[in-house]
């Protein structure tokens, strides 16, 4: 995973300046402003035109459960990476449906007592998902360069991997199994982003509504806070 994160960050460091140069040298960019120019139609970037985005950043998550064996109520750090598309809903106001695909690492952790020694060691719950977010976003232009992007909506997710690791007893098994969590999740997403020309930064919070626990008498829900950086073009 450390190698994957290193490669992703290296790719972002190479691609972001290239994207910026491509955007500024394109026929759609009006030098000295953040305006796009489609023939005779002019509009501020992200207000009235289809846009695409790339996102990467850390996530901070936990999984709350009634089952003490599945309760990872302490925050754990993971990775978010994805691509997005903004679809304008009207020409009269900068209102968009934003969707895309994301790889996100959720889960949680806690301290457990070792059966061999009277000491506390960590137990981690790694829940890795491919997510489909669908949010309603309003893009408010401040001065032609800075924009504010509040959004609200939801997400659907499918688990693609992850391990539950008990460091106290040196045990590990799949997070998505009959004894652990269900693969499918869904919930609410809300947050706000800030744009400067094509560069973009956002804070998003996911509230899992689906019960990802197999036991019908217990419940388990994801909670996740993500800080994503990227570009819109």
C-alpha cells in the first residue's frame, strides 16, 4: 500500500502541472482570467459547462457497530483517489450533478487485550471500496478566479478488499466475509469545496446509512471524512 500511495502521489505531481499547462494553452482559456470561451458563448469556469475532475487525498474513517468484535470506533487514516464529472442542470444558474468513480479506504481501529499478555494492542478494520458518488453541487463565483462549491447528496459503494487484523492475537481475515461485513454500502455525502481557476480542494463527510453487518440483530455503519485535492478541466 505504501508503494501504491507513493506512485499515486508521483503521478499527481507529474500530471497536475501538465493539466494546468494544457488548460491554459487551450482554445477555451481566456488569458488573465478563469473564463472558458466556447465560440460566442462565455461563462466562468464551472458555471454552465460540463467539467471533469481528478481527486486525491486522505480519508479519516471509523466503523461503529453493536457487535463488539466488529466495532472500530477510533479514527483510521486511508486514501481517496478518483475521477469526477459535473453535469449542468440549467443554463440560468451554476447548479450541477456531480458523479464519478472513487477508490476509498475506510474502516476503523481500537485497542484489544492480548490473550497471551495483559497488554493492549491495536485491532484494525480495513474496508476498501469502489464508490459511486452522486451529489447536487452549486458553484458560486467570487471574483472570476475563486469559487465556492457546497454540495449534498449520497453515495453507493462496493467492497473490493481489506483485512481485519488483530495484532494482540496475531490473527487476520477478510473484512468482507460471513463473519464480518457485507460488501455493499450506501449513505449521505455532504461538504464544500473551494476552487482557484482549475485547482480544487474539498472537504466531504460520508454518513453510512446501510447496515453492513450480516447479523440482523446488530448494526454496523461507516463514517468517513475526506480531504481531497485535484483539478477541474
